[in-house]
C-alpha cells in the first residue's frame, strides 16, 4: 500500500506559504489542472445486475456505529479565527506568526524571517490600530494581568486631544455583525500620574471599516480606573441590523477632551457573539452547524501535529488550556501562528457533548516534531512515567468522578458530570519516529491498566518499517490510525484493501481508524504525492473527483465493519484568508454566508446520513466492481435498505437491482456535477451538492409476481447515489 511520506517536513515548510490564498472565483478556469478521468477506472459500461439479499439474516454484520466523524486541530486558523467563536484577533498580545525556511548549508528547516523580525513568536500589535491624531499604541510588559497573560498594550493620548480617540481591532480578516448579543470584556489599568483618579468612560462599538457606520455601541461610564491592579470591565452590544459585509471593526473610543494627556494599559479583550447551543466560550455557530448537519459520530482532537508541538516545551499541554482565559498562556502551535488555547480541553469536551458525539482524545506520547519536522525529540524510556502520568491525569480530568483530584477540577469548572471517553489515541503519526515501540508499549500498558474499557489507538503499525525496521503489532481490540493524503486512483485501487486485512497482516482482532484522508492531488504517472502542493497537480478545493474517489474507499470501509471502525476527513477547516493546507472539508472567512461545504463534505454527509445498522450481502450476477462500486445496508429502525452506488466512469452504466421481497417506495439522492473538476467555492457554493434523484416510474417494479422486486436505472456518469428502498 502506498503510504504517504514526508508530510510533516513539507507541512512545516508550508508555514512559509501562509496567506497565499488561492481565491477561486467559481469558474473551472481557476483550476490549475483538469482531470478527464480517474486512471484506475475500468472503461466498461456494460450492464451490472445486483442481487441484494434482504432475507438471509445469517450473512449480515452490524455496521460500525461510529464510522463517520470529525477531526479537528488548529491548522489554517481552524481554531483561533475559525470554529472558536472569539471575534478579536490577537486579543491578548500573546504571540505572532513565524516562518520556517530551508537554507543552503542547513539540513531541514530552520526559523526564517518572521512577523516579529527580532524574536519569532514574540508579541506584536497585529490586528490593532489607533484612532485619533496623536494616539500612541505600544506593547506593554510592565502591567501583566497574570503570569499567563503577561503582555498588554499601552495607550497614550496627547495633551491636545479633541474629538474621538481610541483604538480598534480588525478581527480575523473582518468580523460578522448581525442582530444578536455580543459579550465584550477587557482588562484596564491606569497610569499614575498621567491619570489623577479621573473617572473614565469607555465606549465600545462595532463599525464598518469602509464607511464608519456604527452598528452598535455601548458606554461603560465613569469608571474609577485602578493604578495598582487592572480591573475587568464588561458590557454587551446589540446591533439592530446585519452589516452589509464583514469588513467591520471593534472600536474602543473616548472623548478626546476627557482623556487628554492620559495613559491606560489594556489587555485580554474579548468580543463573543452567540455560540453554538449557547455554550459559553463556545463555537462559531455556522461552522459548528456545518459539522453537526453532517451527523458525525465522533470528534478527534486536538491533533494532528498540533498535539505534538514544535518542541516538547510547546506541545499541547492540556492543563494549560483550562479555566478562565486569564490563566491560559496559549502556545506557539504547529502551524506557524500563536494559538490562544481559548479552544481548550473543556471546549473540545463541550463541543462533543453539544453535538452528542463520542470523543477520540489524542494524548501526548512523548514525541515532538521540532522545526525540522521528522525524528524530533523523544522522551527516553526512563522519563516516560511523566508522559504517562500526564495522560492519566488528562483522562481523569475528563471522566474521573468529582472526588478524584482532576475530576474535582472539572467540577469546579462547571461540569461535575464526567465526560465519557471511549477512544484514546496515543500520539500522532509516531511512525515519524524511531522510538514509538517503547513509547507505545509504555503508554498502552499504563493506560490500559488504569482504564481497561477504553479503546486505544496506535498511530503506527508498519509505516516506519523501511526507515526504522520495526512494525508495531496492533493488539486485538486496538485501532491503527492510518492517514492517507493521496491521488484519486489510490482510493479507487484501495477499495478492497481492508478485505481480509486482519488475516493478511496476521493481526487478528486489530482494527482500523482512517484518521485523516483526502484526495490531495490529481493522478500522476508516478503516483507519488507531492506535498509542496504544485499548482499543476494539487487539488485546492475538494472536487467531484475527490468525493467519488474518497467515496469508493469509504465503501471499502463500510463493507468491512468488523475491521474499519472510524474515519475522519482532514484537515476539516480552512480560513480562506490564511491557511497552511488544502484541500479542506469546509472553507470559511469572517462572513458566515461564505462558509462553503465542499464536494468531499457532501460525500461524508451522504454516507453519514444513510448508514444503516446491518450490512447486507450483495451478489453481482452480471458485471463487476469498477466502474460501479456499491454497498448496501439495512436500517432496522426505518425498515429500509440503503444502496450506495458510485460510478467513476464518464459514461452511464445500466444497473438492475433485484430484491427478494417487495418494497413500498424507492427514493434516491445523487451527488454529481458538470465536470469531474467541479468544486464549491464562496461564489459557487452549490456546484456539487446532493440533489433528490428523479426516478421514472418505469424504473421501479416494487413487487413482481412471486414477491420479488426489481429496479432498473442507468447510473449517471461520475456520480455518487444513495437509493433508499422502503420495505
Ligand atoms: O492534516 C494535516 C496534518 O497532516 C496533520 O496535522 C498531521 O497529522 C498530518 O501530517
């Protein structure tokens, strides 16, 4: 099996490419390259006859109950600026973007010229600006509001100030303004003697950055601002109309005469709109709703590479992501920008609770990537007890009862009920390291002893055999997380990869989690995936071809429910303004009407909506797999059969479906488009969306003489269809 390699090295190099948005306009001419066919397609449009056995219950298998889910890590501003609802960018001046680069005479990546040119990652004033002549803004380290949030801003007003003075934040490339409540807060401290105990009025507002129009405003009047410590101020904003676009700012302003010659220190601003399910410090509604609509069954978090850190010190430390924002230091994430950790462990747990999904909690396994990306530092065996303890504490935080040390901390944060954890993943892509055998064993044995009912996930099996000469044996009941960023034909050829997988690999009881996958480039003669994303090969936005090829592979998972348990597309989110990685399942910018559900999203949506509870045996009495691929399940609750059919040929294929019993009705939903390269973007969001299938009456013979049923239909070229037979 072709395993991708070198992803991390190149992903790291991609940090260089930030903000190089490819702004498609919706026309196919934007595509760097075209596919006219999938290389692995058999050019054979002869008829196919399928016989679905709805009678013999002995040949059925239960489908995998959690098969389709979500993977989230903060990449491409999918957390800060993305699904985390906070609207202010750089809200607490915690750190900047940085670049990595390759230099002659240096092996691998090194830090390159970064946003903060002197000290990469150090705080900057990005996203902030002053209002009014002579107003000064500078970073301030003399009035830390906490040890976790040591930096703020100093604002100096001139002695001759008149009219409006203040400062503003531009948000994450703008901010959405609509009629709803926005919760505002910030910390402020006065300077003595430039303030002489005067009472200060702070006006906050939401404004158009283009016209200056004020959509909502609120004044916190006559505050006696302290000099020794800061005070946190709160208010709300209530726009009464939707702004015409998202080019809006958040303004803190003052009457110039009233603040002449004064100086204030501010930090940790927050502007929170209403969130998904109203959860405090929660999720941006439209993006969360896109996930929720997909009917996912699990959430994998917090990474991905973002779990591992660019160094052991900067890894995702779960206990530093908890509690009041003033206690969260944030960290330089793995994707070239500083993350606030506003979307912390509790927020991920609430995300899964609000969506009613299971959790795949990825715990640090003692390996970080370092800048170079591969074979970064590993904890030696004699220090693995610390790593294990960190994971044990994290799990106790999630599911311990309130009398336990960490369960009581969770309770103190407002959630006394334990969160159930069904799956724990030990690390991420540890096949990039030579040390996983001992780290895996240590972690697996330690965690299993403490939590025997959790299902554990190994991030490596045989991927490192060429480089490091080891295979991990996946114990029965353990899942192997395999990642595939591939060309479309890889997914087609892999349709039967999991048939007899346990037997072939001699791992009885071992199971599979397809933790990350996507069609990342068009077919090439070498099949080698190029992770530098060459324009003429790379797939920027999931295309129809992606949905079809990924769908074929997922049918392969569906028909092996005893082996294949979980699958999640990755990365799941991309800010169109600033990203490290494409393609992504959902794209967005500050304007919710620009949130784009891609072709791959709709493939996931269809498969997740029409899952069924039992797999049904199908025999083909005419024709074979490729160019048609199929799979059938029975939904016992609804008493119906779902037949999924994918046609990867550029011609229609005549299909006959025989069912040995009558059915009451047949309906269908089809995903297809004008072209294999069709894709959805901001201005063409519905190029590739599921549509109801119109089925001619002549196609369907719901009950013939003798009680059997027949359905005859030409499966359209390049299409993915779900037929539903109500029994
Ligand atoms: O999905 C992007 C990255 O790809 C993930 O962080 C990592 O697990 C993989 O290399």
